[in-house]
C-alpha cells in the first residue's frame, strides 16, 4: 500500500473518530462552562441517543428520521432533568452534582435495559452510506466520510450559533458572569436548562451517529464518558474550541497509535493528558482552575 | 473510644451467629469500608478530591496478588507489604498531582488512575492483562497465621486491618498534623503564609490515604481470589467517592457507614429485583436532595434536636 494513500485514509479515519468525540465533548464542555458541573451522566445520554435512534429507525424506517428524533428526545429529557432536579442544587458544592448525575447514570442504564433488553442492537445504516469509495486506490467506508463531514458541519453550526444568535450570546455571557446576566433581566435558569438540553442532545446525536458502527449496547456509557472527559480536560473545561482540539488530538493518537504501537496507545492517551495538565493545569485553552 | 470498643466487640462476636454467606458479604463490606475511609483522609480533611482512588485499590490488589502467587510470604504480611508499597508509589503520584489544585487536582488523579488502568491492561506478565490474576492463594505461614486463611480467620484479619487503620487515621487527624490539614481545607493560602509547607503536607496525606486504600485492595485480592482491571477502572473511583459522600466527609466513621450502606443496600435490592440499579440510582438522587450532609450529618442533626 502506498504511504500517501495510507496517510490520507488514516487521517480521514481519525477525523471521523474526532467527530464522534466532538459531539460528546462539546456538550460536556458547554454544560461545564455554564453550570460548573461535571455531568457524569453524559455517557448515558450518548447511549440513550443510540437506543432512541434504533427505535426511530424501527418506527420511521429512516436513519435521517433518527438523526432528527434522537437529539430532540434526548435533549428534551436532559432539559427536563435539569428543571426537575439539578435546578434545586445550584449553590451546593460539586459533591451533589457528582452523586445526582451518577445516580441518573445508574437509573438510565437500568431503564434502557428494561425497555430495549440486554442484546446489542444493530442500527442499519442507510443504503446511500453503506458502500465504500476508493481514495487514491484505497477502499474507504463512505459512512466514515459522512461522519467526518457531519462533525465539521455540526462544529460550524454550533460555533455560528454561539457567535451569531441571541441565545448563543446569552450562553457566552452566562458562562462569564451569570449574576450580571440575571441582573440585566434574563432568566438565567432558562439559559441553564437550554444549555443542559443542548449538551445532552448533542450527546444523543453522537449516539445515533455511532450506533451503525458500534451497535447500541449497554457497555457504551462508561467508555464514552471517560474518553469525553479526556478530551474536555485536555482542551480545557468550558472551552468550545478546546473540546474541538482535544477531540482531534485524542482521535489522531488513537488511530495512529493503535497502528504503530498498539500496546501503548491507550496509555499514551492518558500520558498526554497528564503532561498537558502538569504544564497547563486548566487544559490547553482553559482558565486556571 | 468506648463506642469503638463496643463496635469492635460486636463485630468480633458476629461470626458466632451469622451464616457463611452473610460472613462473606460482611467481609466484603468491611474491605470497602476501609477503602472509603482511606479516601476520606484526603477528601474530608484536606479537600483533595480524588477521582482516581481506584489506583490505590488496584495497586494494593495486584501487588498482594503477585506476592501471594509467586512467593511463600504468608497472607497477613503480604497484605501489609502491598499496603506499604501502594503508599510509597503514592508519593510520586502525589508529587505530580499536587502541582495543581482544585478541579485540576481531581483531573490529574483521574488521569493517573486511568494510566495505571491502561498499563495494567497490557502488562500481561504482571497483571494478566484482561484476564487478570486468578487463583490467588491465602498463603499459610508459621506462628498460627494459617488461621487467617479460613473464612472466619479472613474476616478477623479484615476487621483488624479496618480497626487498626481507623485508629491510625483518627490519631492522624487529631494530631497537630491533622490540624494543618484542616487549615489547608479551610484556607490553603493562609496556612501557607503561616509558614507551613502545604504541599509536603498534602503529599504526606495522599501517601497515607493510598497506603490504607492499598491495604483494602490487598485484602480484596485474596478475599476474591482474583484481581482484574476492573479494580483500577474509574467507575470504582466514582463509587468510592460516593460512599464517602453518602456517609459524610471529614468524619472517618461516616464513609465506613456509607460503604456498608452501599454494599448492603445493593445486595438486598438485588435479591428482590433485577432492576436494583433503578432504585439505587433513585436513592442517590433523593439522598442529595434531602440529606445533603450524609448519614453522619443526619445523625448529628438528630442529636441537636
């Protein structure tokens, strides 16, 4: 295999991987930026997205239907949870949020098991995305190309949303000084609910995107949440751009690492995280914690 | 002190009346209690919130497992050695982690824990990789140490470790050293300006915490007869932190109760329903909403009324 083709396909592979990680990391970091809480249940929302996606494909017969339904339902559930439970806890220390989101993780895992059963569910990818293309004579799955593209599109949409819309402005303002935003006449509680819903919705859409490749299973949550933590910590908690950089870094290390030194790829990822934290305790783009 | 003795006597008498399966459960609960109490030293007294305490547990378990599998060192000594080893390793870990404070400290401990997890997953000759170490024996030795290999004996060994560690930890937090730790918890800058090298104090308390946590892990390996990478996974770090919070931080006794509560409730629920996680999760959420300062806080409020 010629080296250029190898490099290009591996880079595309890494990009598609980064896109998945980004869906998770970006939501987690938005939530942290606004509420200063670490959402341990983020992996569970990702998993819920995959299962809701499976059902949506089952009911509507269309993968595109799942891509619309999952973020709305998962995000809606997230926002409801924020309004029902988390809202009562602001002002408490971090312990409370750790326990509540951990409890939610347990409950969601069990609820999913009760509703969908223990067997892994295969989400069928749409016909138009299931083939392969040849890139420099190397076969490459179309779905991964699509995923990389989707990642870029979502990143641009969120970036524009944060920069150009009124809600985006309020979100940025709230992350800097919630009290002032409140004093200026905006109900910060609604901003928080919206952000939590959006963050969870992003995790949910990530679940739908991941489902055709990895199947929807009960083991998704713990692994997803730790990868997400790593990228958010590397990029800096609360930084949108940071989560993008973190996702790219981790994805490239995972893809190239598992090719060149398969025994050390996982350890290498955590080693990078340690090094970055020692040099910059707040992460690459984060404020000093 | 009277309370401690009373509880010790009660626990020591339990093997006379309990069926074997209850003894197993109780032993496991005491091991978890020791693990949770060790974390409370860091979390409750110096506000060093570790997300990677499974590292201490896993280190202890793998070290003890290897000693028992490859040498003739009898069980109680192997357990102690593994605990000390875990404490020594912690000095290095703490030296790095205390470069940061607050959330960053938590994240560094998480990174370290996961790094060990990743290493354990690949270092087949020492950890058995994903299969783990199996068939860990309870090596017999001279001077009557063979007794600790039996079910009842192992229970007493666990109990001795828990009480020894509790008395040690209580002496630590009541000493001048403990007062400095509380100073760090309340206001580190002020403590620093009073002339205390707070970072050394933090490294010391992390080492102690890891030593006791390692002791718990070291007990678990011969208790279960195996050690695997689950013992190093971040999920366990999260669970033990929750046991500490459920019990009440900064009390030592609270986390012990929290761990016992955690294990017993989980066990009881799982005999009634397959969906125990649903109830368990709900308990946590209700706990946060209505009992914010843990079991010990609840007990204190009762007494105040």
